[in-house]
């Protein structure tokens, strides 16, 4: 039994309050609480571990008053992070966010999954907690210049709103590359936005100089005890709302403030719960730092998950994470896109990439545990039944933010299926002759659902086709390649090829080869009802003419759109037009389109 069994369930109702004195235990439990708490306030991580060493991991220098709650008073270690979290001032600005079920994701993973909805904060991010807590606990009479921060993202919104609520002047220094939507958001909160430099480091250096010049309080994004404590209130809410078994809490990691705050609370009160950080492969400063046992500064970071694009984690956050975080999982950007889709399917809400990071890590963890047997008492077998999920403990992910740019959604939807292993991308070599496309489709089988089909004539002997396929899991690509090989087609898996996914799929085309007369090529744009097998039926209708260009992409619309080029000799044009009319699909003749003539038609530039 942990401390929560006696005290936490009662005291937690007063988070941020000072209504209970150390000598006035709620419900008259003082005699019972003190001995229990004195012996159990700090987790026995190992039977031989020195309790003083454990205390040091959870302690920070503080000038705070005597602890308020009975179980803290009973502990020999005062002024630690748990005290800071319990006394944090966050709810004057932040809201207590729900812990929502994710039924669709839970069913797929065979585990109960809950989402801590920090995207529902007033600034659509958890950052308001730490920012407000630090500013509210500071004697601002010493800072005539108000507050200054450097950020191009969620921290900027948190500081701006905090200052607005407290009636303070706020200055946010942002890189010159910051999108106007984020600059305007700062202005709307009544803060001054100063654009300086091309990078965050440039902006932060200027912010520090500005704070010194104006006599303002500099509010860092993560590396401060009050910032960490403010974020730690998330853990208190989780433990109160879900007192049952929890296997792991997944936390996105940038500079480390959020995961440090959650870890100091959870490892103090429920040490059996695993704290797992999640980072992108291209922004893994915490992962590398923990591996090296010292802070590592990255030369560069990826910016897709810009909310965690940090080159170096904080000094204090690293100290805490080194001792309290169980592991850090890294994920691909495609997995983040898939996690954004998962969130939308379960909640109809859209997260920013960094906001969905924890969900991506949770999924990778659950899949890993399905694939391998574990020896711990909480582990599951490879079965994904619901009974196993309840015995293994709940998995909780922090949905940390929803400040995404609308124009980013196109990329997210494009990559989500690959990240979920629901789409495979192949390059297929087929003979350059009429009927070859149809033969390739037949080789894939009647159940094949083509999501993308790109091709341009380049040789009279061989054609290379860029094909996207719907698959059920990561083994689908290998199965499709085997089917094609059985019919004599050579295919290459490009599912994990970044150049192919980012660029090649949009570049397949060109002027065509020099081996046919351009006058024989005509180009038509067709629309047909989008349903499984529709593309195969369309190709079957085109038999008799050689296809020289083909572009198709299923974007989830109810209408399939195809641009197709065919070699149709002049004497066969009337026959072709009769065929098109019988086909019954909407069409447009694009042969004279200026864009086609400039970029796709050899020797006929206008």
C-alpha cells in the first residue's frame, strides 16, 4: 500500500490550497497518517538503496514555508518537488483537463488507453501551467519591466496569457521565421512580439539581453523548478482520476520540463508506474543525453514536431529525468502523423505533431510488447484480448497541444497511412505494351486497393510504375511483392524511402521518351466513383491503347481523379471518342492544356 491509500485520496482534493494544516489531518487521520507517510513517502526503488540518495533525486533547494499537508510533514525531507507541485498556482489560469478514453485505439492495441487532454487548455497546450506558476510565485515588484520570454510556439502563448491575467507587461521574442498566425496570437493576448534572428538560440539570446536591459523577469520554457512544478500538476490530476492500475504514462519530451514534473510526482506516490518519454528520431536530445549520462547538444533538429525541436535539454530537467524516467522511446514522423489520425478518430480533435508524440510512443510500446514476451508481473502475452489489457494496467498518453497550422494537415493525411503501416509504396517494373497495367493489377489480386498510381512513358521496352497499396500491417508490402514476382513482375519496396515519399511521388512525369511521335499522345482527365476496385475497372476499360502517362491518388474523396495519356493514332481518334462516351465517366480533353504542353509534351513547348 502506498501513501495514496491513506492520505493522497483525501488531500489531493485541495491541490493548490492551504486549507489543511500539518497538525489538522483530514478526517482525523493524523495518528494513522504520520507513521504511514514517514515510512512510505519515498519509494523503495531497491531494497538496498539509501533513502537519502532517493530523497536527493526528488529535492530542490527552496525557501518555502513548512509543508502544508500531513503526509509531507511526516516525511523527513522538506521542500521537495512534491511540495512545490501541491502548492503550485496553476488553476487561476489553467483548467483541470479530462482523462478521456480512446476506445478505437484501445480496441486496436488490445490495451486500455487513456488520453490526458492538455489540448483543451485555454492556450491549447499544457505550457500555461508552468508559465503561470512561475510568474505567480515571483515577487514581481522586483521586476519593473514585466516578463520576457523567447518562443515561437506554445510557451509564448502561455506566458502572454499569464501576464495578461496578472496585469503584467509581456514581451515575447520570436525568430523572424515565425508564422504570422503565431505572432498574431501573441498580440491578441496583449503581449509585445519582437522578431529577432533566424533561430530559437538567436531569439533567446536577445530575450535575455532585453530582460536585463528592462529589469524584467525572464521566463524559461522548461528549465526552472517552478516551471517543472506547474507541469507536475498534470500528474496529480491523473492519479486522482485513475486510482487503478497504471502500467505506464507516456510524455512528449522537448526540453524535459513536462516529463520531469510528471516523474517527480508519480515516482514519489506511485513508483510502480513507468514514466516513458517520447521523442522524434530527428530531435532526440533527451534520449542521447540519457545514453551518454550527460547533456548532449544536437547539431541540428528536425522541425516537423516543432514543439519539441530542442537542441539541448535543461540542466535541472536532465538531473531529474536521469534518475526518474524509465526509458525514452523514439518514433518516426510518419508514426506521429498516424497518431494525429488516431486522436482524430477517437475524439474528433486535431493535435499538433508534438501534441501527438506521446500517442505515437504508446503505440510503439504496445506493439513491442505484443511482439516480445516480457518477464514482469504486469506484462501481457502476445494476445491482444481485452482481458489482458485490464490485467496489465492502463496506458496513458499526454495529448500535450493542438496549435498546428492548417496547411500542415495535407502532409499529415498523406503520411498517416504509411505511419500506421496501412499503406505500402512500391516501384514495379512491367513490360511496355498494351495490357501490362491490367496484368499487374490482376497479379495483385481482386482484393487489392490501389491508393496511388504514377507512371510516365520513357522506353519502348520497360515501364516503371509508382504504386501505393492499402495493407493491413507492415507485412503487406512483402506479400504484394511476392504476388507480383509470381507473375514475373519485379517490385521494390519504397515504403521507408524518404525521397520517394516526399518527392518522387510528385515528380513522376516529364516529357516522355524520344521513342514515340508526340502527335499520337492525347491526354484526358477522368473522374469516376471512388470505391475499392474502381481503378482496376477503369484500367480494364482502357484496353486496346498503350498508356503513356498515368497519375492517380486516392485522397479519401468520393470521386477518383485520373490524368491519363494514351497513344491513339489519328485514324483511331473517332473510335476512341466513342469509347469514352460509352465509358460513362466525366472527362476533359487536356491535350491542348498549356501546362501539359509546357511540362509533359516532348518537342511542343508553346
